[in-house]
C-alpha cells in the first residue's frame, strides 16, 4: 500500500480565521489555495485542523473583519489581509 499524497492545503504555513462583515466564519490558508465560509467557529476550526494535519500552532485568529479572498492564489502569497499587519501593494494613480 503506497503513501497517501499530502493535500496542497496542508503544505501552507498558516490558516487565518475570523468572521466576515456578514457574521460568517472565514478560514483561508496563507497562500490562498483553500478556505471557506462556515456557519460556526467549531466547524471552521475543524476544517482548518483537518487541512493542516492537526497542527494547532498553524491556525491564527486575525483581529477585525476577515473577508474570504478568492482572487489570491499561490502566486500572490505576499498579499495577506491588512488586518494582520501586512501592507497591500500600492499603485500610483
């Protein structure tokens, strides 16, 4: 029997989570590869723990409103939400 392949999500270093502006619980991996909206915090946490190989140190609650960003992806790892202290790239008008 061969080894099971590790899902792409579990290779992420962090899973970020909090509520969005509508009260949904949001979880998204740092690389923007996977995530979702959940009705309650327990289900959101269970998803994040399952996807990261049951490593609680890789699940981080972010302060403020946290919106699910489906436009991010593995190529845009530097574009983390501003709510955790990272700045977005700015363009001149």
